C-alpha cells in the first residue's frame, strides 16, 4: 500500500482492511519466485569437472525490493537487507557456498514487491579437478 508491504490480509465481503490508509494498493496471491543458474563456466575455457568457490555475487537490479541468494534454498543471504524502497543498480552480496564442481547461484523472492534481475554475476576462483 503506497509502496509499503503489509502483512497478509484476508478478503472479507469483497474488501481488505489495511493496517494504514493508502491511496494506491496492489493486492494479489502470495507466491515465491525461484531461479537457479546453470553451472558456472567461462566461454572458451573448459572448467567442467573443476571445483569452483564463489565468494560473492554482483546483482544488477532494476526497481527491486527484497530477494535472497545462495548455493541452495537452505543457505540464503539477503540481497537488500534493510531496504524499504525499490533499488536500481549493482549490489554485491556475500555467497555462503564452499568448493563445488557444479557451482550454481540460487535466487529466491517472496515479497509482494517488484524484483527485476538484470544480471547475477558470480565472482569465483577455480580449483583442482
């Protein structure tokens, strides 16, 4: 309501009672958006089968609020931890993964708010096969 997320509401008699009055309200059903990248690889360099360690991910966002990322759904880090307004630009997010041969980035967003990802750019080092 007016750009602020409110707790879940129940429609009663065709109406929703808000916590605070608002002039612009968008309502909808809750859902969680999930995205998993393909395995990391640099073009023209065979890295398949080599271990990789992602240290952070540069998130290029457009009008985004919220979101989390990590190696999987159980190890997530907030992308916009204390934001209350939509953000446009690059955000560097720490990555909680270790050495993996199939390194991927998992993204999740469960707020009723915009979350447009233009790019997820992992920073990583390559190890042994």
